[in-house]
């Protein structure tokens, strides 16, 4: 625990950050419900960080729910499973939330089928070696369900020169509107603890800490009551603040250690996983099932039936919104949360593994939250006071305006920015700082690839 908690002086937290309105009351108490299956599912082959999956099916082939339809392409990749029983309609390019087209499998469902998972291979992870557990995790197709979509088996593979002593479980869910993780902790707590044991075995960790913000007292109570008597798993209560759920912020708050610039959590003996990721693993691994669905918070003033829904991967957003009462266009839709999510280019894109929320705004809400005009920086330092990494967003923003992208990276630690959006949120001049930083990173990556 952090020093403040050990001394009984307050809840764990980090310095800086912001306190945006939560907007969680609408869905926080709503139990998870299953959404209807769409008549067609769109399965992008790249739903994770790393190399896209490679199709192993062909057009016209029948597949059953849970069957592997695309294999992993190397270590930094995961397989893809059929979310429903049906027939492969096509394999080609499809739209993505951010615009570019990517290869995808289109699955047409068989009408009237029960959609039970018919493809499994039961296994006992307690009898497996850590390496075998990691291989089994890879076969599930699991990636980080908090939004990053980083392959989970890669995160569980600890570098040889590092030793992990603590698995940190992220139950903060600090993004406004989103309540997916909250409901998972309440409704799938046994699966979560099973997943924690898997993560501890794979990484060699001796203990685990579940970090939960203090705006979820029911989850804190439920998980503390379910913790094993040997003390190997504990619950750390954290102050409600954004971005409390970021890896570096959690580690600093809960155990008082700082991940070095450019380093990974394993360099300070920690591996961090989202609660939804581990809960899914706890349910999937014993049965040998693959990841074919996930819980998604669907909320915002522009939706008639907000809630937390179990959605089959590949379900088109248009179908989701038609079921829940949405009248509008893509301009009003954000995939993810309002701070780190992105607006979609089309409603005809699917729910993928990394989609934790679908936020539907109204025109009025958009006009209130997005400034109509950008003004010059007034050097108020609000962004400096808000940045959780203690960067200077104002200086970075001025360098970005001059297109000095390499200087941003070499002298001002651009790559330490994890794009939380705090700087943009507090800027009285309406400068889209985090968007500038994303562009700068992308250009630097392209330049390095071109030079290689």
C-alpha cells in the first residue's frame, strides 16, 4: 500500500489528475443483460496490438460458436473465434471505428440456432506449468479488455531480467459513464478470483492487489468478503480521480513505486491487468473456450435504454443502437469513454475486443463539451497542474504547432504521455493538446519506419 494508506491518512492516490463529472449513476446499478445476436457479424482480423490474425476459413464454410476462424500470426498476435454459429459470408476489407479499412471475416448467422458454445477443450490450469498457462491464455484470444487490447499472454510473459512479486488488478474504471468493470466485479467475482490465480501463476507473483476507487463501495465490500483467508489477494481503496486506473498511477498509489520513463511495470515487480480481462480468463480457461463476447456499457443522453450489455464480438454498432433506441448519426457516437475514447467514422463498424463502452451524446451535449473555437495558449499552467506524468503539455503543444515532433520526443518525453486527455480537458483556450500529441507520435513512428 502507499504511505498514506499505511499511516491511515487517506485513500491511495497520485499527484495531479482531474475530477470530471462521473455520469455513472444511470448504469451503475443496472445488472448485465445479454444483447440479441445480429444477423451478421463483422470480425476484423486486427482487434489487438500486434500482428493481425490469419484466416483459416473460406467463404461458404460453416462454423460453430467458439470455433477458431483465424490463427495467431506469431508471438505478438492472438487467434480469433467465431462469436456465433453460421456461415462465412465473405473475407475482405471492412470499415473501422477510426476510418481506415482492414481485413475482416463476415459471418452470417444461422436463424433459429440456440447459439450454444459448441467448441471447447476442458483443462485444469492448476496442473499446468506457468509456460503452459501462458500458451493456454494465448489460445483464448484474450487481450486487455480495458481498451488497450494488448495481448494478455504477452503481458504475462515476464522479461528474464525482471521478477514480478505483485499482480495488480485494475478495478478503478475512472472514465466517466463507464460501469462495465463495476458490474463485472459484482456479478462475476468468482471468475475474477479464478483469473487472478491464473495471472499469479503465469507471472510468478506471490500476491495480488485489486485497486478500486471509493465510488464503488458495494464492489469493495463484495470483493473484500471474497478474498482468500491467506491474505494473498487484498483490496486497495483508491481516491476517485481521473486517470487513477492508468498503470503507472495505480502502481504509484498502491505500492508507492514509480515506473521509470520508458520502462514497464515489471521493472518494479508488478504486472497490471484489468478486472474484466481476468474475469473472462477465469471463465474461459477451465473450459478451453475462446473470447467471443464481452460486457459493454452503453450510455449517454442520446440512448433510450442505457445499461451494461453482454455483446457478441462483431456485432455492428448500428444493430446495437437500433435495439436500444438511438436516433442520430455517427457524429454523436464515441467508442470507449469520453476522455480516451474516439468518435466513429461510421455506424457500420463492429464491437471489437477493446470496446468497453459506447457513449451516445446529443447535439446539445456535444456543443457543451467541445469548444467551437481554439484560442492561443495563455500560459495558465492548468495543463501542467493536471498532467499525471508531470509533463509540460503547454510546451509540447507549442512544439507540435511548429511541427518539431522529434524535439517533443527527445527532450520533452512525449512517449511518456499515455493520452489520458487531462490537459485538453482543463485547457481554457480549447487547445486539443492530446490530439496534437497523437499526431506527433504517429509521425515519429512513420519516420522511423521509413528510415529503417
